[in-house]
C-alpha cells in the first residue's frame, strides 16, 4: 500500500495532506525517515511512525449509519462538554464521522474507522447528494421556492443551488425536501434564514444511496455492501 494511503486510512490526514507530511520529513518507516512519495509499505509488517509516534491500521473496518438525535455534537471532544454522537456507539474503535450535522439537527450520519474511505466520501468532487426534510413555520410561496432553487445570497455570499420541493402541508407548518451536494456550514439553515423562514425541524434522511430508513433516534447499524459501493462510486 502506498504510504499516503496508509496514513489516510489510519486517520492521520487526507492523502494530499499526507504527502505534505511525508515531504516535511515527519514520517519514518522501520525507524528511517522517508520523504519519497512513492514509498510502499506492507501494513502487516512495516512500522510506520509520524513525529515518532507509531501509527497502525485497524484490524478490521467498520462502516455504520447512525440516527443522530437533536442535542448531540459531532466532534470527538466537544469543547463545551456536551454529549457527542460517539457516546451513542458502544464500540472500542476510534471512529470518524463523515461530515457533520449541527447540534440541533437530527438524522443520518455515517461513521467509520477507515480514514481513507471517510476522506474519499467527504471530498467535494464526489458531489454526493444529501437530502434533508425541513419543517418550517407557516407556508412558503412559489417565488420563495424559486429563490432557494437558484441559490440564495446571504451576507454577500451566494449559496449553491438546491433541489427543493414541498412534501407536506400542515395547519401551521410546511414540510420540504431539500437536496444539496455540498456540506457548507449551516447551509440549509442559512438558506431558510435568507428568505426569513424559521426552521422547526431539520433532519437528514439520505446521503447518496444511503437512507436513514427505519433507524430510530440513537440507533445505528452497519452499512450493507450496496451502500458502501454506492458511496465509493458516487451514486
Ligand atoms: N445544513 C444545516 O444548516 N445544518 C446541518 O446540520 C446540515 C445541513
């Protein structure tokens, strides 16, 4: 396996950044500093270290989908000491989340101990669709839907276009499906803020071909082979 893939899989950094780390002389293989980017390592035998600290690959890979409830942070170590999604998963492995959801957002999140997979799936070039159900107070006009679809301008920045449709009408609320490709900070909340709408619920229900399905809040289960292939191949 190429050294940058080894470092990426172990969760050190994405491959390109791993190349920079190698070039800066921080990586050693079997005790010798290597700066050649073409270096291959045998993950079963070779001892790889970054800044003198031994790095190893997981014995087996884990890929999970989790229904994140509202009120959980997605960071490994929340600086405010709040509960995190990792508290919900009863496994000894160190896991990474692929992308994040806001503290107050619920829904689908993918977790893995395979850093290279996480970096590949999260890379913007994959353009994987993310679908959200948004519940807003009151109704929404056709002209407001058009603004969301064309990309709202907020604080001088134009947010990307989105696929938006109304999926349910209630007495005092409207439910919409919103599909975006990016994962910009607070992207969906900012879209609705720009048209003056108050979000009551924000829930991610799909990432590419992976659906939240019947998972209850706080529940998780392994991705199946179809879901894994779909994420890697981008469909
Ligand atoms: N958009 C948001 O505004 N928040 C999320 O958590 C996800 C998408």
